[in-house]
């Protein structure tokens, strides 16, 4: 589903949210569910790759 690079995901949350919405809304509608809103609060990973690459500190 995701075709964005890690740096793009973290640096451009607006595009990430837009792309997730585009992909999720049709499936939710089939189940009778409406996506009203959602937000991305943080990006974390079990292996601490994000912090090891110092991506957060550069953005």
C-alpha cells in the first residue's frame, strides 16, 4: 500500500494522510463505515531505525 520512502512518510504527513485516506475509504465504505478524520501523531519502529538514521532530528 505504501509507496513513500521513510523520510517522506515522516517529513510529509499531509501527503501520507491523503494517500492512506485514498486507499482506506473505499474499503471502509463497503463495510458501511465513514472515515471522518484521522491524524498521525508519531512514527515509531521496534528496531529504532528512525532514531538510528537521525531522520527525526533533521526534519
